């Protein structure tokens, strides 16, 4: 469970970075 939350957290960071780049 801890691993899954860490992975989803990483995904959120990647999406956030992509959003910043797109902006």
C-alpha cells in the first residue's frame, strides 16, 4: 500500500511538471 501511494504521488508530480511546461 505504501508503494502504491508513492507511485501515485510520483504520477501527480509528473502531471504537475507537465502542466507547468505546457503553461
